[in-house]
C-alpha cells in the first residue's frame, strides 16, 4: 500500500525568507524584483524534484501530467494570511473530494498595474496547468505515481504456502530393459499418495529396502505388508549360506535378493506373476539378477515333482515364508482338541498357513532337504513347531561302523529364533536339520 503523504504546506510557507519579508513590508521599490524572486523560487521548487539544491523544498509527492511534466499541489491560503499578503483569493472550480483544492495567488499592488497583471497572468496560467493535471489524474487520464510495493520487486506481501517440488523419482538405469517393470504397479514417493491401509508400511519403506529413495524399487499392495525387513532377511541369508537354496514364496524379492549375496544359486518361486516380475525387477536394480532363477508356479506342485525326479540336483536349503493370511494374522486363534491344552489367546495356528496347512507344507519340503528355515508370525504356536522335528529323517552323524553302522541322532532338534528390529519383535524363524546352531 502506498505510503501516506505528510500534510501539505502553503505556497507562502515554501517561499524564501527574504521574499516573505519583502511581501509583508512592501519595502521593495518595484514589483519587477518581486517577480524575479518569485520566479526564481518557483523555478527552484520545480528543479528540486530533478535533484537541484534549491532552498525551496517539495511539499507534496510529485504528480505527472500527460507530457511527463512534474507538478505540485498546495493547500489553499488562509483568508487572514492572504489579506496580509495583499493577495486576491479567487475561488477555484469544485474538485473531487479526493483532490486537494488549488487556489491561484495573485499579488495586488497599485504601484504598477502592468507588472501586477503580468504576475497575475503568469501565476494563474501555472495554477491552471496544475489544476488540469490534477483533474486529468482523478479522471484516470494520467496514471498515478505509485510508491514501490512488494509486488514491484517480484514478490507478494502475502506469504505463500511452500509447495513440495514434484518428485520425479530416482533415475532408472535399466529403463527399457526386458525385465524392467516401471509402470506395472504404482510407486509411492510421498505419504499423501499411499492408500490408508498401507501408510504405516510406507513409513517403514527404508526398513524393507534401504535404497528405496535412490533406486526405482517396486512393491505391490500385498508386497508392502508381506516383505521381510532388510535386517532380518540379511541375517537369515547369513545363516542359510550354501550353494543352492530355494525361496519357496519369494514375493517381491526381499529374501531372494539377500540369498543372492550369500549363495551361489537361488531358485525363486511364486504363483503370482506380478510379484514374481517385481522380484526380478528389484533384483535387476540391485545387481543380483544373474544369480537367481525365477520360476512362475505353485511351490507345492514343484516340490512334489522335484522330489520324484531321479537324479535331480541336490537342494541344500529351502526357505519357507508362506502367506500368513493377510494383515489380520495377529487376530487368528488356535483351535484345539479335547486332549490338547488350550494355548494362550491369539496364538497363531499352523492351520492358517496358505496354500495348505503349515505341517503339510513342512512334510512336503522335508522330501527335498532336512535343512529348512521356516519364517512365521511372532505369535505362532511354538509347541506345534516342536512337533514338526520328528517328521525329519535322522541326521547322519558319521559315526564308527563297528559300533553298529552309521551313528545317528536319536532325535531331531528345532531352533526357534526371535527376529527383533530395534525393540520390536517382528517374527520368528524356526531352523531345522543342519541349520540348527551347534
């Protein structure tokens, strides 16, 4: 908003002191001297706006006429002051209320009528020009001289809300590659884009993929709540270090990618083609896709077929991380028979495992290898896991033949490991066969 101007001063107040005294005392002999001093004063006032060092200071903000000439407006003289000056006060035409009145000041002297008329005509014409400029300005014919505002310097006085720059996402070095799946599923960059039921999982995205913001890694809706956290997947991969490992339910590749860091060959199986393609895409982005063989199919059928095949390649380890039944797995309870003691509330039963009950899945897998890592919910029925161990064939101990042939353990062990991230228990892993720590 333009700065308000100070109250205007009269023409007499702006005159030099010598001219004021001469007008009041009438001691000068000729009005010619008065005219010269008055002209110098007025000229000095106009020059002052142009940078002149005249003693006549401006009393109003500059106003521009149509041809760019600068004019000033002054307040009318008081009647008593005008009488002292010997001036004749002539009323000016009515002006709008927003414009200060302009009155012409004409000196009156009986000594020299010709000089009086000349001064009067000069002053009246100057005042007329000023009056015409003011009227033109009020009618919009001449633009007002605006003081600098915030908008004049390219910024608004109203504070704008900062807007988040559009996130273009990380660069994809494999864009156009046959295994690249960009656009197959939505990739979320901000929490505002995430569905309500996935917001808490998106907040932990760096726990699943630490490189999520640097690489174009992808997860589908199920993958967000079913992927194994990176610290847990890395730890399990170290314990399952071997030559050939099967990831029976690879999902979007959380465990598969870590197995490729510790094993020579990884066989990744999943029945969902979209998630299998996403796992291959993520492995490609992380540079381990060459160590993984991706198979689209049902693991149960694969295991039965592979176990019946003669001369098939030996499988060192099988990692089981089957679907737990969705995000509501913590609310599942265990059904017991009359002869079994009821477990604690909200204990997860192996019967809720998909696509078949967990004990049957374990028995099919044991035909491939006794070395099994079983990743399960943190509230799983531990006693049910203990009952799985005797289903395995006794592990060879390599004993002395004279002592009765190959010495074998009389029992099979299971190691149940709690998987913690920080101070939060995420899941448990049951290790069987040679994966049990000595």
